[in-house]
C-alpha cells in the first residue's frame, strides 16, 4: 500500500500506521479523537502515533487480512499458531481468521507500545534523507539567533512572587510528584531538538508528545488536559507542558495568566516550550522567557 520499508526499531503499530493505512484512514482516526485530520500523510501518521489514547483495534481493524500477514512478515514476526477445529471456541468461529490476526496484532501492539523514537535533527549533509526531506531542510527558514539569559537555561529558583501550589486536591497525574521524573524530563527537553520547523503549533505538540512517550515508556502523556480553567497542551511525568509557536506577540502576552493557572495545581512543575520561526521578534521571546522564569516556570526556547 505504501513504500515505507520496515526498520528494526519499528513496532507493529508504527509500521501499520506509516505503511499500511491510507491518508483517509489516518484522517478518520484523528477525527474520532478530536485531533486535526488535515495535512500531509507523514504528519497525520505522527499525530496518530503521538496519541496516548490510540485504539489499536481502530488501527488494525482497518487493515485487510493479507496486509496483516505482510506486516508480520515485514518485521520477521511469526504468524499466530492456527487452531484446529476442536480447539476453537465460539468467539474464534465468530471473528474468523481476520479477527484472530487482528487480536494478535493488538496484543503485540500493547506489549511493544507505539510511540516512535525521537529522530535526530535533520541536516542537509545527511545522506539518508530523501529528496523531499533535503528540499525541506534547504528551504526551511533559519531560526532567529536568540540570546537566552543564563537564568532561563538553568533550573529556575522560584521567586517569592511565584504562586504557591493549591492546597486543594490535584488531579491524579499531578499528585505525589516524583522530583526525579521531573528532573529527567527537564534534562530530556534540554537536549531535545525538533525534527523540523513546523508551520503549525499542533505539529510541535504531536512531535513532542511522541518523543516523550518514546523516551519515557512507562509514563502516560495526556493531550489537552483541563487545568486551571484552560487546557494544557501536554501533561507528562507529573508536569504540565505548554507549547507556543507564536506568529505575533499576543500568544506570548497571555502566557503569564496560563502559567499562573497551572501553578495552582502543579506548583512549579510547569514547563513552557517556545518554538521560534513564526515570530522574528527575538526580544519578545527573551522578555517572555525571563518573566515566566521569575514566576517559577521552566522555559525552553527551541
């Protein structure tokens, strides 16, 4: 169906999404989960794989019996052992061979997980890039040279003006925080580089969610969680992550209120990722980063 070749590190779910599902399948899955169904197929696949609530039955149920067999062969995985007539129960007879293969792949997908591993940043000299990728890299606008104050890069020391954590009950993902997990997440974000300069904020969110899921396999990543009267882009490792790809100053000016709302439940486990490229006003990034850091948030400019 597609021309994507399997790689040793791919899971059954990732290969199914990237190779065997069509663009219309991916759009339908995204629509059901309330995500944007528009864009090139590769971007749709990234969004599907970044969804921590993805239904594997929805993925494999869209494949034909023959494609499911091909998928297992692509990854050198054995087919499930066939049952004799006397070994079959009523359910086996009802779902048939296609249903049996689907159930086998769903089970494999749950065991393997499905978020793709973070990809290294693409460079024009990378011989492994496709022609389309080389063109994208060559034509992508260079990010502005931003002067990042030292106090933005270092772990911030909360100021006295930072809002105190609420004494009320926190949602399950925010309660009993593991300081080590938060520190590990910050170290990961320190070195993380987005694979490309995206045109929309939702693509930065999808890529980062997939990267976090791939790196912290035991952690759940939640999209668009209601926190403090608004919706946080991501919640993971006991922290809330707000992603901004501003094209004007206005989104940066609303961040203070958002961060203060998050801090009522998450304390200073609030992370803001500012993605450059849409706004060329470097001072606006510097001012926003400095102000948020003083309030106890951890800020990254990417």
